C-alpha cells in the first residue's frame, strides 16, 4: 500500500523554505506542485534552509555593503500536509528564522516568522495523449506568529504582513517526465511598524505601511519515479507597486521587491523504510530589484502517516 | 454530492477573500485631516514682539495697496470670483490642505525634504567618500546631506525667518489696515474668517520667506518649493482670503526678510563644518595626547566624521563663548573602572534586548533617510500646536523657539563630541551589536538626549498643561540610545542635562519676547 501511495506522494512536499532572505517573500513550493496526498494520510516534515547573499540591488543598482558583509538566514520549519479527501489537501508550515550580518554592527534577529495554511484542490484531471493533464487551485493564508519588527531590514526575519493568495497550477505528466506552470496572486495586508512616521517617496505620518500586492509565476520540469524525483524550477516574483531603495539608504518593507530565481529540487524515497523520504535542493536569484542576490540550500526529512482505515489489512 | 458543493463553495469563497477583500489597506496620514486654522487669538500686537534678527520692519519695502475702487483691485476680486464659480475637487483639496496653516504645512514640507536628503554619500571606487557641494548641488552626492546638525540648522533658519517675516507683516497690516476680500459682496469665505487685516497676506509672507531661505538650504528643490508656494497663493485666492495684490506684497516682504537670514547663514561657519583631512587627523592627535582612546569610524569603508566643526557654528540664543561654558566635563576615562562598567552595561542591553526596548529604539531611531531627531520633535510639536488654535505668527514664534534651541543644542553637542572625540561602545567592545545604525561620530554626549531635552524644555514651557509629557518622551528618546547599544549611560544622562540647559535659553527668550506664554 505504501508503495502505491508513493505514486501520489513522490512530490507533494517539496521545497517549502524558499524564504528568500532579502525579499522575505515566502515561497512555499509545496503549494506549487501537482501532487495530492490521499484522503486520511498525513505527511509531516522537518526542514532546514540556509540562505545568504553578499550582493543586493538598490533599485537596479547592484552592490555589496561593507557594513553588512554576508547576510545569512537560517530557517527551521515544521510542516504538515493532510488529505481531507483525495482531491482536497490542507497544508501548514511553521518557520523559525534567525538572521545574521557578518560585518557591521547590526544585531541579527530571530523568532517565529509567519504561519502558513493552505488548501489545495485538484479541480480537474484528464488524459491527453499518453499523459495526464491536471488543473489545481491552491489558496494560502499566512499570518505572523510573533511580534517581530519588520522595519529593521535587512536583519528583520520577515515583513509581518498577513497575506491571502490564490494560485492556479497546470501540470502535464507523460511517462516519468512532467512540465508544470503556475500563477499566483498574493494580497498583502498593511503592516504596523515601530515608527509613527516614515519616508517612502514622501513623508507619511502613520505607523501603518501600505504593502503592495505580489504575483508569482513559476515553470518547472523534470523527472518523477517511485523512488527519485529531480526537477528544475524557474520563478518570477513581482511586487506591483512600492518604491526603490534610494542610493545608500536602508531597505524598507514596502520596497518594490522583484526577483527571478532558478532552482533545483531532489527527493528520494526509501524502499526499505516505509513512509520515509528525504528532500534537498537549492535556489539562486538570477536578477532582482530591491532584494539580495540570495543563494539557498535546503534539506528535509518527511514521514508519512496513513490513517485511512482501508489501509489496515 | 455534498463534496461537490464544498469543492465549489470553498474556492469561490477563498478567491473572493483574496481578490475582493480590502485586506485592511487604508493607511491614513494623521496630518491629512487637520481642520482649517481658526486662531483663538489673532495676536494683533505681534508687531511689538521681539524679532530674532530684524530690527525695524519699516526698512522693508511694502508699497501701499491698490485702492479698493481701482481697476486693479476690481480685477483681483474678479479673479477670486472666477475661481469660486467653478472649483474642481483638486482645487478644493488644495484649500483643505493649506487651510490648516502656512507655518504648519511649510514645516512639514521642510521635514519631507530633510528626510529625502538625509542619506550618507555612497563611497567612491577607491574607498574614499565624495562630499556634497553647495556650488554644484545637483552632482552626486546632491547638496545637502541633511544629517541631524544640518537639519537642526535648517529648521531653525526657516522657522526664525518665518517668525520675523510675520512680525514685519503685522507692522504693515496695521499700517494699511485692509479688510480681507471675503468681507466684500460677491466673495465667499471658504475658510474661517479672520479679523486680521489682510495686506500683506500672512500666508504669502511665510511662503516668500520660506522659498527664499530654502534656495540656500535645499538648492536642488527650488522648482518643487516654488510649485508649493504657487499652490498656496492659489489657495488664498480660491478661498476668498486674499486678493493677488496682497499675496504679491506678502511674498516680496517675506523674501526681503529672508535675505537677512540668508546673509547670516552664509557667514555662520556651517559651510566649513565638514573640516579638512588635516583637521580630522588633529582630532585623533588631541585625544591621543590625553592618553585616551580616540574615535574611529565603524563604517566600512571608514567614513570621515560627520561635520566635526559644527561646534563652531554661530548660535542664535547665545554667543560662542557660552558654547564652551556649556560644554560638560570629560567622559569616563578609557582605563577607568567606571568606563568598563559602562561598557558592560551596554553589552548587556545588546545581548538581552526586550521587544519593548527594541520598539523604543526603532521609534526614536530617526537615522538615515528620516527627518532626524529635531524633525521628530517638530512633528511632536505639530500634533500639540494644532490643538491650540494658534495664530500663524504664534505658530511661527513657537517653532522658532523650538528650532533655535535645537540648532543651538546641536552646536553644543557637536562641540562636546569633537572636543573629547571618544569611542563608541562597539569600538571599545566589538561584541556589542546594535539595534539601530551606529552614527558616524563620537559618542559623548548623545545627540538624541541633547535634542530631546532641549525640545522638551521649550515645549513644557509653551504648554505647561501637558505636565511631564514632553520630559517623559525626552527620557524615552535618550534611553533608547542606551537600549540600542550605541551609547553609554553617561552620554545619555549628561546629554539630557546640557539639552535642558540650552532649552532654558529659549525659555528665557520666550519670557521676554512680548508674546506672553
């Protein structure tokens, strides 16, 4: 039975922690794949992500900063995915983040960042030619788990916005190869900062900051088998509004943060230990605006718990 | 079947939340909703108040107004009537904005420009830093770099020039005693009426003085400032509060008074405050000669100290010998136990920050890209002044008192910083990480503490019914620098003392300037 399940599972829980550091725009790719977990099965995962950057973009001007050195972000996450039905999954993630600047005097920050909860729905599936085409809708909400300060970038652990997003995903798999594309729209709430006035392109006398909305487009392709997955992912994140970091200024949460990233993802399922899987991968920012040129590596351990009665022979 | 309904309802509901939900997206600027200025007292005797620099208003040229029966005046009235017959919503918004008060709005505009230009220059390829140049202001880095001392001086000149210009305006208002156009038939009053004679216009006097002094202080912003001034002039006409002739006369008078301030500003030593490499080295030599560890820039690449000769700028409220007299005794000696104890205390705040302390640090950070601590105190003053229903001239007088104190305390603080030229806590112990950017100048005494105590002293005198509100805020601002691990406790405590002493000079002036409290 477990082997059969893996047909479904070999990819539902991929990269979560692409918390691209400078941008702090969490990008949980678990929510961006075409794989569903069957009814009454729970998958738990522990994930570690290490990301860092030396160069960043002030607007379009790429530079480094002797007062930051290398900005490092470590994220430790607990995640879960449960099949409500065969066509509807619920997912969550709880990340704990620490930051550090290797040079300068700014003190690194740490704390629980934002809880994410998603619903993933297999809306449509059909055979086309020799493969299977599927259409998914994924709704996600995130909410800050602690009272961390967002306006202390680049060492803030996040942007402290409550978000709601909707993602559409199409996937086509033929044999062991697949291609997938996804589009996501993220609505972000205003945030509250510790200051009661701040400058964007003008002085604003409020402790509330308007956060422009974000889109993400993603394309992935690769290989899926019972035991092993490998795929390549290209993604484009765009902030629709906001402003550029001025020359030699500090970043601000409502900056126009954009980035193009390329990543790889691998996953391995043990045939001798039923339900145990390992995942690993990395991402690199190819081009950006008001973000760090982050490179991250992650690794995670997944375990499947089958609560479905029919499995108990 | 139930499941199918769930499948449809759920995504539809979620997409409605995502796409239609307003998602808490309304940032309201608290300065946008001020009511139109309605002075509880028009301060008709303000022509007898003690000005800052000018001595005799009658030396300025303000031609007699056009006779109300003249074709020129009738044409001016028709201009008002034409506007009022077809006001657009944009024009109504301009009236709503400016009616809160000329001094208030220009102070905000100045804060805006300070924040915009408060950015330390980016380094050259060889690790040196370019300096802004007032003779070539548009080249990078643009002139000015409106850091805290520069900003304190800018706020002081603008406020003091506005104040003197309004005193001069009152002289001519009473001389010509012209009633405002909204008292005439066919002209509506779109703002509260004032009994103050309207020639020359007090709004235009403030605009004229501000534009003229800002040409010196923010030369790259002239077009923006002139556009704002034109908008304000238009507001007075649209509101029925002034005819164009009153505005033209007011702008001219304001500009003439500002010239007196501009002449002072050109000769107040601020232009030389950046110093020379030889002078920077001499500061190290002086401190080393005393056997003390001298300040080293903690920036990378190492940045020259911020305006090391600002302590030689000529103050408004006292003379330069008083600057020396106000200079506190030395900080704890580098090798003393008291110093080691202070460093250990800073380290403990660095290593164990509470969220409450961090919030205090960030609230008062007022670092690069902000309107600076003096700007923060101008903003605090604004929220209080706006409740007082001051006349324009009292707004100007109170801001002038506040900002002359801020400039003079900047001079005293910078004199002290560069006289002792001592190290920051992180230089003494590199394990001290900071909760805000570490300022690029010596530690003793804390600028925030000086600025805040001086401001609190002035504001407490002006608004005694606020009790300890301003003193409490000043103490919070000062302590935020210790919590942020960028200052020793003695920097904070001694800075508060000096700040309060400087504030008292402004209070003394206020007690004898003829304006009452």
